[in-house]
C-alpha cells in the first residue's frame, strides 16, 4: 500500500526539468508580447513617408487595393522610393498617374537604371521630375527599351538636351517610340527640299508672308504633310464660300486639316440653314470654329438634336444629305501640276445653288 502511495506522489509532482520548462514558457511568451510592436497599417506607412491625412485619403481613393496589400512589400517599396528623394506629395502624384505602380516590381536592376537615367537627365532633380510625370521609367528595361530609344533619337540627330525636353513634355515617349522604313519615309518626306518650297509658295499665293508661313509651320508642323491640292481646296472654300479672312488660318490651322467633303462643308451648310431659319443657338463667330472642331456625336447633340419635333428631323436630314455630296470628277482626276502648280480658283466640288445664294447675300 505504501509503495502505491509513493508512486502516485511521484506522478503528481513533475520532474524538476519539466518544472523549469513549464514555468519558463509563460515567461518567454510574455517577454515576446512585451517586445512586439503594434501592427502597422498601410496608412501608417504612407504617413511615415510624409503624406498628410488628406494625401493618404487621396491615395486610397485612387487605388483602394493598397488597403489590402502586403505591408512588408509595401514598406520596402516605399523605403526604396523615399531613398531616391521622392516626398509624400510626390507619391500622391505618382499613384494618381499610375494607380497600380506599387503593385509592380521596382527593385530589379534599379541601380543601373537610375545611374543611366541620372546621366541622361543631368541631375537627380530633373530625373525626379521625369519620374513623377512617368513613374514607369523605374520599370522599363534598361537595354531593350531605354538605351534603344535614346540611341534611336541620337541617330536621328536629336541631342541630349532636346531629348530631355521631349521626355519631360511627352512622358510616354520611350514606350511609344518605334521606327520602320514607312515611318522614316513619312518623316523624311516633308524635309525634302521641294516640299517646303512648294508649300510655302502655295500659301504665299493666298496673301501670307514668308514669316507668317514659317510661324505657321512652327506652331503646326503637320501642315508640311498636307498636299498642295488639299491646301488649295480648303483655302478656296474658307475664303470664297465661308467668306472668312485668309489670316484666320494662322490662328485656326485645323481649317486646313479638316476634310472638306465630310466635315467642313456639311457643318457650314448646317450653320447657314440654322441662320436662315432663325433658330438658336446660332453657329457663327467663335461658335463656328468650336463647332468645326467638335466630334460628330457632340456636334449633332449640340446643334441638331437640341431642336425637337419636325425641325430637328429636318436638320438631321439636311445634314445627312450635305455629307453625301461628293467631289465632281474625282475618279477622272489626273495628278497634274502637283506641288508648285498655280492655285486653282475652282472649289473642286458641287455646291448647291441655294447655298451659293446664301453666301452671296452675306
């Protein structure tokens, strides 16, 4: 009996080794809980980068998924961006420009990329300005994308300073730059000696001075890509039918770009129709130039569909018929006098007699 009681007592009292383990475990757990830092949120991480409460709200409004992102990865990316010199307000601009930027990989090959870009832009401050406008500069492949694009423009004769200005004014220039034979021919065509001379002489026939023509080229270089025939026909319509001063083309170059048959003439005919019917709003003065630049749907909604009943239907039908008028003898036209030929006084299309009478009465 005594032997049984001794064995029971041994079971109840644990071995000294187990006693030390038993009492040490709670102490370790309690010490770990005391040393554990409070769990950070993504809001805290942005505040540590210098973002204000309003800026944090703007960030989460632009990209709500940042509230659920991995905090460790987010903290490492923000630390990396902060080491480059980006501030809290810069982060707001970056996320507003590229909402998913912090979801992409940033660190791979970043040192080489930053080194090359800093040498390209000339200073860290200019580089940061470019990064804010296009954060994807930190992600582009250095050899296959960045170096290749820089070499492309240098081969075309664009210097480093001009290229920096291009990258600042056109942030997505690098991913959108590609050059093949067709593009090269298109770029080189306006630069060939006969093209500028013929374009200048063609515009001078309408009363422009050489300085005015060169100023037009500076403000709107694509005028050099327009054919002499198109410039002649559009200028003849603007001066002869619309009764506008030729110098207005200097302020509104789109008068030369707009298609005559499908846009310029039909919308002017609608403007004349609305004027004769006494409807409102009238398409004249500055409103006329605004109407000629509108998209098709916006023009129809602003000036045709605003009139209800039979009047609106009549204007819609009139506009549809005006767009059906085609240029006379376009199929049998021969490409003669291209380039430096004399300006032709003809309009090159059929104008309804009633519209001619409208313009003559002005």
